[in-house]
């Protein structure tokens, strides 16, 4: 076999083997499996005070008689903290709960998936911000800054004692 033909076959082979990886990296959507996800470590509590020892949020697996799920203690969202879950019992499976700035005894629960491309929003300085493309949402889920054009979904909430309950949409 002549050298030129051999090198062209090597080039075609290298291109053929790298093509699936390149296509997968350029894709904007992908499937992930959550079958092996440990739901006990899925919930995260963040707070502006890193020293605060707030117990980890535990989302109940079964709703109460009215369809509300227990998602954590009111103390977890006090002082700017947030309860988040990627395994909530809603259609989107994503949840973020923060203290209502207008009512310190109340909470607001929203779908944590940005309506632009589905990244998880974060609670920062009184608004929900998407770390992927900097969309910002008000406490009621309304778009404050794009590129997102649709508001975040809002969940019904109730507080009983020190426990926060959220009802999936």
C-alpha cells in the first residue's frame, strides 16, 4: 500500500471515531439517568451565613391529605437561605423555596428551572438569577432581565409551626 493512501485511511478512521464525541458535545439537550441518584443528598440548603448550622432539608416522599409535601424548616430559609431540590414531586422536578421578603413568617416556592434553557436558578440579593445566561426573576417568578421571556412557575405553600409545605402544580 502506498504511503499517501495509508495516511488518508488513518485520517478517515480518526475522524470517524471522534465524530460521535464532537456531536454529543455540540448538542444542547441530553438525557441523564437519575436511577442511581441518592435522594437523601439531593436537597441543598444555602445561606449567606456559612457558619450557620441549619439542618439539611428533607422532602417527604408522601403528601399530606391536602397534597402538600414537607420540604424543610422555616429556619432553613431565614436570613437569605434557600431550600432547593432537583427531585421534587412536580412535573419539572425542580424546586427553590425562600423566605418571603414581604412576610418573614411566609415563604415563596418556585420552579427552579430557568425558562430560557432549563438551568437551575439561584437566590441572590432578593431575586432569582440563572447562572447560565444571567436571566433574573422577581420574587413572584416574573422576568426582570432576559434572555428568558417566560416567568418561573409558582407553587402553593403553607407554613405550619416551623415546617414548610409545598404543593406541586
